[in-house]
C-alpha cells in the first residue's frame, strides 16, 4: 500500500538521520523519486540538520547572529486592534443585557407558593361551604347561611366552592 505525503513527511527526519528500517527507507526513497514537494521538504530538513550540526560542532554560544530567512512574513497586530475587538464584544454583551432587561416577557409560570395558596383557599372555601350546608338544615339560620355563601363568593371567587355557593344563593 502506497503511503501519502503526510505519512512520508512524518518519516523524513528519521530518513535523513538514517534511522529507518530498510523497507521503510526504500518506500520513502520511492516516494521521493515521484514527489517534488517531499524532495524539497527533505532538502530543507537536511539543510537545517547541517546547520544544527555546524552550530553544535563549533560550539557557538551566540546564535542570535544566525539569521534563517522566514518563508512567510508574519503581521504584527497592534494592541489597539485587540482593544477595539474587546470593546466591540463588551458593547454587544452590554446591549444584549440591557435589551433582555427592558424587553423581558411576562412570567407566566406559576410558582409553588401560588399553587399552595390556591390549594389552601380551595380547602378553606370547601370547609366553609360544608359547614353552611349543615347549618342550612336549620330554618332559623338561613340568613347567616346566605351571608356566608356571599362571603365564599367574594373571598374565594376562583374555587369550585364559590361556584357551588352561587348556585345555592339563587
């Protein structure tokens, strides 16, 4: 199976040092015979290794004097660009927070406390209605019973007991 340029590039350092097995070495050599890109890469690697060898052999302490030309130029980004980018991000985040604060949708979720309050109100209204049903059996207490039915309707209007009290008042 023929190896790709990426596989060969990974093997070039060992090939240049002569540390590949004979089969891998012959495979790299065959690839190099066909691929100009990998040959140039090997030539650059060999020059780098030769330069490193010269530096090592001569024991040069000052490697600042050695200049290796860069193959591509790097641009320097000034700090003002970073500041402008950071300011832009900060502006967007601030605008988003302000927007969400001003245009907050109404919360329609019912809380646990509201549920508990409704259950308590419903239970109180049902107990009061049950007591009035017992009291309604006595003819002399009819005025008090009607007054309590009105009280249930006014205080607990959203309960089933209030609906029942409305029916009994009629």
